[in-house]
C-alpha cells in the first residue's frame, strides 16, 4: 500500500489508527510518517506523549497567528511640571498597542506599538481648549484643529475629544475616556 498522495508525496503527518500507522511506514527514504494518536515513528524514538504534545503545540501556534490581535489604547507617564514661566503643565503619552506574540529586534514581546502621541496641557484645567494643548507624534508637532481634553482628578480619568489637521480635519484616533496614574 502506498502512502496518501503516492510514493513521491511530501513530508506529511497523519492521524490514523495503530493498524494503519504500520502501513504508512512504507515509502521512500527521507520520508517520515507518524501517527498523532500514539504510534511510534519509523525509528521508534517518539512516544505517545511527545507526539500529542507536538501536535497540540503546532495547533496552538497556528491558531495564535489566525486570531485577530486585539489592541489597547492607554494613557501613560502622567506627570506635572512647572517651567520658568510659572504656569503648571501636565504631560502624558497616549499609545495604541496590538496584543499577541511578536518577534522584534529585542526578542519576543506580547504587544506591538501601532501609534503614540505625546500631549502637553498648559494651565490648571480641568478643561483644556485647543490653544492649551500641545501634541507631538514621532517628535513632530501635530496641529490640533478643534476639541477639548477634560481631566477628572477625582476619578483619575482623562476624556479626549480632538480633531487633528489633515487634508480634511480628522478625528483623533485616541478620542475616548482613559484612566491614568500619576507618577510618584
């Protein structure tokens, strides 16, 4: 009996009963046939547990790439400072991340940066108009066309509702309500 796909079939894995596994061991040199249900491979080194574990890990690995990476947007590095002008400023970063398993230059990570803005608020607040809002993306200034940022110091939340300059004024991708923690 020939393996599925004929004698020149590529390397394959089959989930078959023990009787069929013995039949699948026939084939050309270099081809490895094994059963995921517990039979040993051609050389008898693999056991029941390692085959199941490898099959489970391969399945998990493939599913992790098929699943959509849900993201998160968060406010971070909230702090205040007083420059020589004497007016209090509040500064923070807002960033959006994808979640998943990512491999980068620094090794594996569980999140990947999509976009990030540095925001500087001038004055005591709690509501900041476009004239009191300074924004940067990739160290370049971003022009705020309209909108406000409201800071709720009691609930430790910031509500962002901005429109940025573009060919047509577009809504800021980070509009929404976010919790924040002050730096100590």
